[in-house]
């Protein structure tokens, strides 16, 4: 390591190395260099953060609490540098040390406290809130273990623990002075005093909630957001009484039982299970957040009636629903408010974002378990239900079917989405299509009573992380072409439209893509020892593994191409690399089989002389934010294949579009709005739309067997699953998948309509492929138009809409 020029950053890093590690620039490890430099960056962030927090308090600005069980933050280092405007200085500093800043930054572990889109949305929102100078706090759980790390061994997914805090986290600050008690179990004793019923909670057990705060810096702005994550601790951690009485094991067991609450993130996506520990986690974070919010407001304003003027709460899906009855409990039991007063406050403060309409993903809790764990919350939920049903009975007199459909408690289940719809002030969908489905379908009966409650706000992604951080080459080209104003102002993306016919620009745009393909190839060689052809088309499907996302459709398509090449060697000219990246929930057997199938198809096509060099299938291990940042900018074709009506929005689709990939997709979620932006000539749409799917469901007209019988290509592709030609597996290995496509699970048809959409997909892919091969300039123009039209999918636009329509916060000036 050569140590030449001592820039201020180099000096500061050297100082931290000396004080914290007793090391010099010459003998520090890369890990120590990462930590020392991150501490320097943190100092800058914290200055800004404390100043902003003081200013927000002084001016008495309203704040949004964005509550979410998941925050998929990824790494913070480069993002903080970009947003503070310090990247060039740190680049120079490390260059002086003979190092690359990206290399140092890659020492950071991903904060992977989320499963997928829902958790990443929360992360993008905090960054946009900070950039827009809107006062905000994200509230969640400080899971000690994030989403599992995925390895592929012999073609199968193997899960490993994600001990992300092992070496400490530079960005978090513990706030022991703000810890609160959370109470579980016990029973409720009701007494009458002053003509009022008083509920007293007895014989409960206590878990301590300790907050850890992390600043989230915005781009060239004043008001960093705070991510507050609660960690569970045993009360009386060092309970001398138990230790001294020789009950050491008892004391340790109790400690373990309390601390397990924030131990691990549930690795489940769109498939909720009513597990007791999960309910404990959700009550833990919501109770801690509500107690903290009440305490803070009382300190500042004394009276809690004004709470809705100073606080808006957004709940990200139903996981934080219990915040509503919990705040009712605090107001009534601890602050002596009447039911009506408490309800009035709560129903003006809370807003609910729905993320799915799939029945199996709508959260329900078994009444008995709920009552045992949370007796007081249970009685409040019962009362909410009773009053709500009385109200419903006035709108739908005697219509018991409708009322029991909408009830919060019914058939021994507590239904969180219904609770949200009953109490929240606003209920929003996450794309225009999804918002319409909420009104017309899932919550239609409620919509008729409260039409003003419902709105649709299309999701977004922060273009700082997904463009400025992930794709520096494209950011540089855009800056040279239209200036750097687009980084702060998403509306300026559109200025690129002027250049989409400019040959010199398109050539540079193509060169950027090529550079990013090389970057991905280098990454894969290093991480997985896989070589890929950078002169092939990069076709990517990256998202959680789920039947509704239809990775199986892509598998059948590859088998179709494989079959075509057996007959006609010219069926594929320009080679294609098919990338998959997807984690499956560990308990979702069929999803895991699909991973095995992808890898098996890879073994087949990557080695067969007829397809080798023409088709390659690559499974990228451990899809997470930091791998997405390398994969997405390298993509030519973005695969968005969900069954129409089932992907509420999608955000991966937006990331790919912004980075100049062309989408092949269904008319689902935000794909519809991508289509509206780029126009029919710059996207490949296939398959049944929502209306057609609905018709097939209503009249039960979908017969997968007919596609199998009539379409020889479909049949030949499907037969590969069971005819014994797949290498390394028995002929039965994929018979469950085969059956699921032909017969579904119970009523004789696949719920996801894979075979229905396959012929249409094959046709559209062929069109896209031909365009890429025969008209490269035309392709680059399409890709550039996709980037130019992606500004509207910035989460800055999304957050502005939430603020204008729901929160009504004032910016910190
Ligand atoms: C954006 C993102 C997702 C969501 O992808 P979808 O295609 O919208 O499902 C999931 N995982 C990671 C790591 C992401 O960055």
C-alpha cells in the first residue's frame, strides 16, 4: 500500500484507525479500513441528523411514523457518500492509498431485515422522505438474524444464518434511555371506578424493548430520517436474586425466552402463517413504538388530543396492525381517555397500505392464541369488532354473509386486514390496477360505505440507490447529457427523450450496458466461479420464488428453446444467458423444487452440444440488495411474468426499466403503468389480462389439458419434466410440478394459468429476440426510452403523493 497524498479524508481515516484499532494506514486490514472510514462518514451524518432533529422539534413539525416489520436496507456506505456529496473525495482518498472505494465498501454486510419487495419499499421510502426533507421515523424490529443466506448445493437451495451484526454495525446508535416495557400474557381484571370501567392487567410477563437508531441520509438535503429498530431484552438481565438463589439455569432460560423475540426475521413472503412467535414480534414492535410515541408527545405537548396534528402513522401491510388497539389501550388504561376519545384519535392517525389480495397471504390469528398472549388487546379488538358490526348492520341490515365477511373477528379468527379497513383513515393500494382491485373486489363491501377511504398510490424506488449508486456509468452518461439535476428532481429524467434518436448518445448508452455486463461477469466469476458470455443477451428474472411470479413459465420457455435447437440449429443465433435469482421460503416445498428445476435445466442446456454456447442458464445465489445492484444494470431483458391480478405492484420491474432494460411482462401491477409510460412499441406484453383471468375463474373455463393436447410445443416442453431426460434427477423429481401445471391443487386447474400464457409468451419473446438481433440500434433506442420514462417511478414521486393525499407534512426548511 502506497501512502502518498494526505487528503483531509485520509487524515481522518488514519485518526480513527489509530484510536479505535491501534493501527496505521499501512498495517490496517481491509475490514478495519472499512470501519474507520465508515466512522468518519458517520460523524458527518450524525452532525446533520442531530441538527435536523432539534430543528424539527423546535418548529413542532408533524412527523410520519412508517411502521414496518421489514426494512431491506442493504449497505449504507456508498449511498451515504453519494447523498452527502462526498463520493469523489473518498474515491480520491482511497486511490491515494492504492485502493478502490467500492472494494472497501463491499466489506459492509447487507442489512437484510426483509424478505423482498415490501421490505425494500420501506427502505426506499425512508431515503425519499429524507431527500424531500419530510420528518420521518421508520419503526421496526432489530432482528439479530436477517433473511437467511442462500447457497446452492447440488442444485438445491440450502439456507444459512445471516449473522449480520457479528462484527457490529457502524451506523446504529443504541438508545438505552428510551427503553420501554412490553407486557405479555396474564389476565385482565375489570373494576368500576367513577362510573368508568377500568381494566387492569395482572400476572403478565415483561420483555424490555431497547431502541437502536440508524440515520438515513437524503440526497443533498437537511433532514435525515431515523430508522428505529427495537431489540428485545430480558427484564433484570442480571437478576442477582435468581443467580444467588442458585437458579442460574432458570434465569438464563427466562432471558433466552425474552430475547428470542427479536432473534430472527420470518423467512416468508406472501404466505403468512399464524405462528405465536410472529404475533409476539408484531406486538413487541407496535407496543414499543406506541409507548415511545405517546411519551414523546406528552413531553412536548402535554395533551394527547393533539396527537393526530403532529403524527401520521403509515402501516406497511397488516404486520403492524396491533399498533391501533395498542394505542387505544394506552389512551384508555394509562391516560384515562374514554373509548370514544381514544377511537377518535386512533382513527385519525393511522393509514394502511395493502400489499396483496391473495387469500393465503391475508394475515389471520387464531382467537385462542391471541387471547392468551394479549388478553387486553384481545378485549379491545372484540369491542372494535362489536361496534363495527353494529355499524355495518345499519348499512347492510340483516345481510349476515356480507357482515361476517367484513367482520374483524369471525370463525375463530382475527383478521388483520379487516381490522385495518375498519379503523384506518386511508387504505391504499400500491399500483393503479391493485387499487382498483381493492375497491372492486377485496374490499368492495367496505368501499361502498367508505369510498373516500380508498386510494391508489403507485410504488416507487429511490433512484439514488437504484441508479446513482448501482449504476455509476449510466449516471455519468446522463449527467454529461442532461446535467445532474435529475438526481434531485425525477422529472428531469424526461430530458433524455431528446437524445433517444441521437446515434452518438445511443452508442454511449450501449457501451454503458456492455460495461455493466462485464461488471456482472467479473462478479459471477469471483463469487460463483461461473463464466458468462458478455456478448450474449442478458435475460433476467430476479425476485422471490413464488408460483404466482411464474418462474415455471420461464423454465418451460427455456425447455421450448432447447427443443427447438435439437431440430433447428439456427433457431438461436445471438446467444442468450438466462439469469435467475430467487430465494424460496424454507417451508415452501414447491418453490424449492422450482429452484432445483432451474438448476437442472441449466445442467441440461449448458452442456448439451446442440445448445452449449447458445443458451446458458445461470442461477445467482443469495439474491439481496447488494447483488441486485450488480445484476440489474447489466440486464437487457426484464422478466415480469406474474399472473395478471396477483402482483400488487412489483418494484423490481421499475429498477430494471430505469437501468435501460426492456420489459417482457403481463398486464399486471405497475407493468401496466410502465406500458403507459413507454408505449406499446417499447415493451413486450403477453398473456391473459385481469379481465380474462377473472372470466376463466368465474366460468371455470381454463382447461390446461387442452393446451397440452393441442399445442405440440407446449406438450414437448412439459414432457421434459417427467420423461427422464433431465440430468441428475429421477424421472419423478418434478412430477409434482408437472401435475400442478396440468391439474392444480384441488379444482382441476392451475391457479396461475401457466400453460394458458405459455404460447403467447413464446411468441412475444421471439419478437423481442428478433428485434435485439436484427435491429441493435432500434433496441438501444427502446432501452434508452425506458430509462428516460422511468422518472415517474422514483419513490420521490410516491412519497410526494402520500404526503399530499395522506400525511400532509411540512418540509423542514
Ligand atoms: C426490489 C427487490 C425485490 C422486489 O422484486 P419484485 O420483482 O418486485 O418482486 C426483491 N428483492 C430484492 C433484493 C430487491 O431489491
